[in-house]
C-alpha cells in the first residue's frame, strides 16, 4: 500500500484538509509533491545513523504519538513536526525549498505547503514508529527496515515519479541531497 493511501485510510489527509482549509484533493496533491522529500530525509537518516539511530531519533521526537497528533480532532501542534523536519532536513531553508518546489507541481501555494510539511513529517514519523514497535504490522512488511525500504523505493516507490524524480537530479533515488544543494545555492 502506498504511504499516501495509508494516510488517507487512517484519516490523516482529511484532518490536514480541515486544518489547512483546503479540500482533500488538494491535500492529496500536496502530499504527493512533499512525500518524496520527506521519505528521502528519513532514508538519509537511516543511511547515516542506521535503523537504530532512526528508531532513537523517532523515539526522542515522540514516536507513535506523532501520528496520533495528526489524526486527533484537536488542531495539530506542528512544533514536533518541525523538530522532525529539523532532524531529517537539517535546516529551515531546506524545508522552504521543498515547499517552493512542491508548489510548482501541486497547484497549492508554498505557504499552504509549508504548513502541511510538518504535519506530513509527523505522520510519516509516527507510522515508522508504530511499524518499529510492531514488526508484524502490514505497512511495508519486515519491521522498520521494511518500512524504510518500502517508503523510499525498496518496495512501494513513494519517491518514484512526480516531484521526487524531478528533484532527484543525480538519479540516486534520494531527492533530498539535490534539494539541499538547491537550498545552498539559494542562500548565496
């Protein structure tokens, strides 16, 4: 199952649409544009710190509670989502670049996508934490390693096509390094 489909099935996309004041189709379009960069950031974390480092990072940031925050009926406190983005992207400039690039393909304005980005990061982090805690969960099979592989191209190609392939200029399967390079140029 695709990550976006899983979030829709759990009610996450509907909740984001309500909070952002847009319709669900717009949230789906925004999620499709943002998820490749988010999953690329998690993949980069897994590559640099291993799955234990990724699990530790998610635990420090609130684990499965991240997903519950997005799925709840109260407005989402995006501070935790911004913490996740800080861990996976390293800088607010990268987040801004991700939102600006997603705006070119999603039909949503960059300001709305900037608000959506921490919500999606929390949801993905929460899904990964729940998968790590329950290795038999069916999200991508095989515990957190299977989920990371599934989210980042080893299974359900969440980063294949769309904005992810557009941003993955060097073709290494991870658009985050290219986005970071773009953000660096924008700062000069």
